[in-house]
C-alpha cells in the first residue's frame, strides 16, 4: 500500500510539473468570414480558442464548427494575417482578472487597455466571459426602489435595483442620450458601460462629455462598428463578466449596454459563418439562445452579494417593435421603455411613450396613492391621444364633455413636465415636481 501511495504522489507531482503537449494543425482554407484548420478535430470543442502563428503576436480565433475534415474558426482580428499551411494550435480559455483599480479605464473586448494608460492591474480572481447565471432558487429578491433622476421613467416606469430594462427605439430617437442620463444616476457603486458597434467618433464624446465626473466609477468596454463580429459579440460578455466581479464583491452595479441589437447582429454573422440556417429575418437559431443566456446573467446575485441593474438599448430595425430580436429581448427582460419617433418629432425629450412602456416591478416602487395617480394619468393620456384626430378636425367643442375638457387641459401640462434636457439636474422627487409644474402651468 505504501508503494502504491508513493506511486500516486509521484504521478500527481509529474502531472503538475510537466507541461501538456501542444496539439496543432494547419490552415487548409481561408474565407472572408472564417478559416478552416485540419488536424484538430479530435482535440477541440466548440467555443475553444485557436491561435495562429503569424509575423507578429498569434492571431486568435474561436471554434464555431467541427467536422471529420477539420474545424471552422472565426477570427477576432478584422484582417486575418494567416496563410494556407500556417500552424494553428489550441489556446487556454479566455478569462479576465478584474480589479477595483480598473474603474475609470477604457478597455477592449479582450480586456486590453485602450486609453493609453498604464497596464491594467490584474485582480486576485479570474472570471470567465461565458459564466453561468446564479441559480434561480439562490438568487435574492428584487424589491429595492431605485431613483434614476429621469422624471418620466421614475413616474411611469420606475426601476428597482437589480432589474433588467430595455430601451427600445429606432435610430436617431434619443437612445444614447437617455442612456447617458441613466448612467449618471446616483445609488451605484460601479458603472460598467459597454459600447457595442458604436461609431468611433462618439466613443470619446460619450466618455468625456457625457459621463463627466462619473467617469471615475465607470469601466468602459468598447468595440466599435469597424471591428470584427467576434469582438462585437464578445464585448457585452466581457462587460457582464466585469459587472459580475463587482457584484460578487457586494457592490451595486449599473450595467449599460448600447446596443444589445448589435450583439445579436454579430452573433448572426458568426452563426451563418458556422453554416447554421437562417430561420427568422436572417437570424440563426443560436442567436435566440445566446440572448437569454447573456441577459439572465444580469440582475441580483445570490443572497448576501450585490446586484447588477441592467439597462440594454435595443435598436428596433425599421421601427418594427415586433421584429424577432426585439420580441425575444422584451420577453426576457423585467420591463421595457419605448421611445417614439412621433414624440421625438414634437421635440419632447426624452421621447418616452408612457402608454407602451412597462416596468414589471413598478408595484415595488409605488405606494397605493401613487399607483392610483399613475393609472389616472395614463388613462388621461390615452384619451388625449385617442381624440387627437377628432380635435384636429374641429370635432371637439369645450363644455360638452367635462372629462374630455379636463384631459385637454391637463395632458399638455403633463407632457411639459416630462420634458427633461440631458444637461438638466436629475429629478429628486418626480411626483412633487409634477404637481408643482402643473400648478405653475
């Protein structure tokens, strides 16, 4: 028995001190969207990383398909420098080691600094970009009200700490401006901002002008629109992993992703390169699996840890709010705020459509009196909008319907009270401010 025990210890020591043999293959095909490697089919799994030797640092790709003839990998670099016959080898999984000193920094999807500052200080614990969400039965309940400082949201679609909310809008309706207003909200220890597929021109403007003094508590992950779909697909996952690190430290984290739709676009490109069929407006089946897996990672952590309040902007293609991606995201989140082009055309910003916006946790914020008041205000706004054509045609005459008279008098004051410029001070008490503005009007 002693001899067997000594042999076991010797084998364990040998395993720990001897590096694993490197398994490699050769590139046999290069296409604009992917490259194929022969000789690695039996040694890799889907989602693993592949390195390709080049003149500079190794270029990285992710395995997206495996067959008997080889593997198909999607490169992270926009311009792939490998050639036929280049050596490709397995790489360790992608992981990060966030640290509190990362606050105020700007990084890319791979965790490398972009702001020209000192190298990032690695933390004591690594996290994975593909982490699993907390178990459903161990998650804390969401019930703590959160004041965003945006009057129309705090009135009609209030948010709780740990809630996941989508900002749904077409292009040019004010999504980014509203997200910037939310990013300045107090009550958070850390802000993690993911700019996915954004214009390169807007990155510095958003960080320097919009965040302002809040930049010191913000970690920004950037993947611009000219980067590869692999980088745009990875950026929200990197942001989520960083947010999870601070959540597990017990902090209250605000995660802002602009936009989750561009993550879906990047996932579509990767899936199509892997040979998946397009089933809904060009989207492959795995896109509708990747979205809930990512979104479910936000929210409250296990009992005793912190929370991730997720704000995800959703770019609605063609202003169709029932298109597949918007529909999938809306069914996964805990509320949705809809921005209307019709309201934006009237220069009412934020252009929130209060009749189409819903917070599934509003009951945790409103007291009974506030709930009744908001219901009455919604009913008045609904009637005001329903009778808009009648009033434009001259079919409305004051004095014939007292309820409609009251609606016509009050609703324009409500609309005026909901206006809030991006440079204005955050709202402190939205119900009192609404009352004061209606009295003053």
